[in-house]
C-alpha cells in the first residue's frame, strides 16, 4: 500500500437484530429531512401554509424514490423487468429466495423526471399555482439532497471511479480491489455543495426567484454540468458501445442542460388576462 492510497472498507449497516439500518438509507433520510426544513423556510417566506408543505413532502418522497428506481431499471438494469420484477418496487430480491436488499440502484435522471411529474400533480391537486413556481423553490433543497445521496454511494462502494494509474486514490476493498480509483462519488458530492450554495444565494439575495423558471433552469444547468464532467472519471455503469465518445450518464445529461438554458434565457411565462 502506498502512503497516498486510502483503503475504503466501511461498515455499511448497523445490525439491530430485528432490522438492519443501512447507512445509504440514512443518507436519503438526511437528504429529505434537510430538504424539508429548507423548503419550510422558503414556503414561510412565500406565505404558504404548513399543510401545503406537508403535502409537498409526501409527493416529493414518493415521486423521487419511485422515479429514481424506475430510472435505474430502465437506463441501467432492464433485465429486472423479466428476471425479478417485484424487486423493482420492493426492497427485496426474489430471485433466489426472499432477500432484503434495500433500494439498491437509484438513478438521478429518473428522479429528476419524476420530480417534475410529481410537482405537476402536487400543483394540480394542492397548491394551484404553476409547476415552475414550485420547481423554482424545491430545487434548492434537491441540490443539497444530492450531496448526501452521493455520500451514500461512496459508503456503498458503488458508482465507482476509474483506476487513477497513480498512487493517489481510493482502494475499494469490499469490491476485491487492490489498486486506487477516483472517488468520483465524493467529487460529485463536493461540487453539488456549490450548486446548492449558488441556488440558495440566488433565491435569498437576488430577484431572480421572481423570474419564473430561472432557478429551475439554473439548477438543471449546474447539476447536470457537474454530472457530465465527473462522468469522465467514472466507470461505466452499463456495458457501453466501444465507439461511444460519451457514456450513458453524459448522454442523458445533455438534454437536461439544454432544457435548463431554455428556462434561464428563452422562456417567457404566459400572462393570464384579467
């Protein structure tokens, strides 16, 4: 072992006897709790009721978790549809007997799409403003949540980076590794902190929050630009075609960046006539 290597061999869960508390799940819980309090502060600034915030929390949790899971299956592990269908929606594998797995395999692209859909439903049923009004505010919390999700990936030794080809990096011992890799999960988490800070500052310290769609667009541009460049240090999550210049994660990121630029610089909200 070289002095600059970090051997990563963490305990992934606490065995409570009747239940295994996975630290990856804890990171998701932390993300949702912090997101709730950040959004609560924003909602109170906008004179929205606590009841509407409670409904937002439920729609967000269900939508993001379901979308993240379906996104992973569709983009990265489609064989589950025919080989282990119920494991898509339940934290169990049924392939070789019933085995508790937790929700291993969640895709941020799927979560992003589901967030937009769930916010549409939430607006239609509860808030009755505009979808963009909601998205402009929840993305501040979502950006912070993304930090903890990537830390959870690091704890799980998943979404790993490529070999560094040097003495510096992280050796993922639980994967049987002996050579250092890029800690891509931590790269992503680190840059997501700045995405959150930029969005937080923009909402509270500028008038851009009054420009409908701007914060949502800024979120898409910043988050998926980070994702696009960090992907260069990651191992492909699925078998990629040899002639692909970009991997699946990068190709899926480009449309989100373009949509973000549209909402930042081109989109003009329709003004309802009195």
